[in-house]
């Protein structure tokens, strides 16, 4: 099988034992982007990178992760220029603003009935530099996954994985009809449905036992795989690693 730039990480993710190989990849990209931006390479000082962070800003979740990473001065510099641009645009939008008056029952709904200020704010708040980079990479990982399905060894790796979180299951279901020929779709659907059903049942069983373990009658029984059942259930549902410690510039 021809090696492509993304085949190695995708293969690794399916061997990771993670509740979702795409969450495993997503975490890798996220940490790489945060480290690239704020780490010792100080990419935030490069005009090209700063231009992008000024334009796109950060979502709440990534502001928190940038804060946790450390490099407070780096964060301050990124926020300073972002803030200047945001403030200027906000002032311009406020100057242009005219009250639309109370919206009647049959008034125009949606974008056309909205002020440009509201449209501008929504656009400003919908972008994130880190999310954008994650999305760019995840698209390639998903394409690589479907490309690798041709390979019998990879299909076996998928069959032996723990399935996917609901978020990435949706993503695969959306992309499959565009990226797989019919012959491979015939493998894909039953395999992925079986993986999802059996692994959701497994995680649910772990969660049940986690709860039952709190019954005094089970005090001496073994935990089995249930100690981290809550964080793994959360991952299966929304594709996060809630038990991860904050990703920091250097271990403290
Ligand atoms: Zn996932
Ligand atoms: Zn984000």
C-alpha cells in the first residue's frame, strides 16, 4: 500500500486503543497547533501567524487551552493585536448601526432582517484559529481513512478497534457515500454498525458496573474496566478526553 503523508498517524490511531481513533488524532493536532503557536518556536511573533490569529480569534474552549498551556506573555501579545482589530471593526459597525425597530410578527426573519452589526458579531464569534487548523487536518485524516479501506490489513485494524464517538461516527456516515465505491460501502456499513453497537454496549456495561460498585455489597468486588467509565462514556458521546490533564508547555 502506497504510503501517504497521513497514513502513518491514521494507522497509529487505530492501534492506540482509544475509544475513538479520530479523537486520538484530533487531540494530537490540537496539541501540535497550541505548541506551534505558543511554544518555544514562538510562531505568534511571525506576521503570517499573527495575521491569522488576528483574523480568526479563538473559541472559548481554545482560549482556555491556550491559557492552560502557559506562556502568559505570548498569550498577551496575541490577544493585544486581536483586540485592536476587533475593537476597530466594532466601532465601525456601531457607527453604521441604525435601530431596526421592533420586529413585527411577519417581519423579515433570518440574515436579511438583521443589522450588519449582528451579522459581523456572529461571523467574528464563529471562527477559531485552532479549530480551523484542526478541521483542515481532520478532513485529510477522514479522506485517508476511506483511502486505506482498500487495504485488507487496515480493514482488520478497524474491525479490532473500539469504534468511534458519536461525533466522528456522524462524520464518517456523512462522508462515506462520497468517498467509497459501492463494493467497499458493503463492508463499511455493517462493520461500523457492529462496532458502534458492541462498543456502546461495552461502555454502557462499564458505566453500569461503576454505579453498582458504589453499592456496599460490591465493596470488595473488582473494578474491572469501570474506574474511568464516566470519562470514557463522555468521550463516546461527544468525542472529548475529559480526564486529560491540561496540556502545558512543560510538566510542572
Ligand atoms: Zn471521536
Ligand atoms: Zn477552537
